[in-house]
C-alpha cells in the first residue's frame, strides 16, 4: 500500500491564520512575534481531525494539543505562550518567509482554472469531488 502524504500541523495552522475568513476560530495576537491564539479551539481541532483520513476517534482539542506539545519538544518550532490561554508562538523564523506557500487561495473547490497552494485551507476542507469534508463549513439547509 503506497504511503500517503501527511499534512503537518504547523503549515495547517499557518494556513488557517493566513485565511481572514477563519479569524473567528484562530487569529494572530502579535504577528511580528509570530504569536497566535485559538478563538474556538474545538472547531480548529475538528478541522484538523478532518484532514486525518481513516481516523476513527473524533479529534479533540486535548488530542491536538498533544500533537502541539510533541511538535514543541521534537522540533523547537512552536511554544506555548506562558500565562495565556490557548496561545502559541512559532519559533521558526523561516515560516514567515514561506507564508505565500501556506495562504489560502480565493478559488472555490470547483474552480479548475486556479490551483490552490499545497497546504491551502481550500485543499484541506474540500475533497476531490468539491464537497466539504468538514461539517462545520457546510452550508446550512433552510427549512
């Protein structure tokens, strides 16, 4: 069975941060210091879980935080901001220079003329069929 390419947590978070339409769930608190905070950490965890194919258990913020803490320990690319709830800081200065790679494109999932960057939120949230893979972003049906 061929190995599938996994999305890393750091570019995933950066993609959300660079997408203004996601500021209701995650936002920069001080972009010059690369600090951000989860506004709705449960929705971010739900979206992160949707990127994990074959995951049987629901992704929770606690599980996502385990990944964040492991990332902090293993790579020194991220740290928890002391004294602030749900606040983190990117330590790798190279992530700022790569921001164009992680920004979300304006193209809709059905727009074949525009190609989304490899880690764009559009690619994460929509399957090849153009349907949303995350219930949070589905359009509500009116009765």
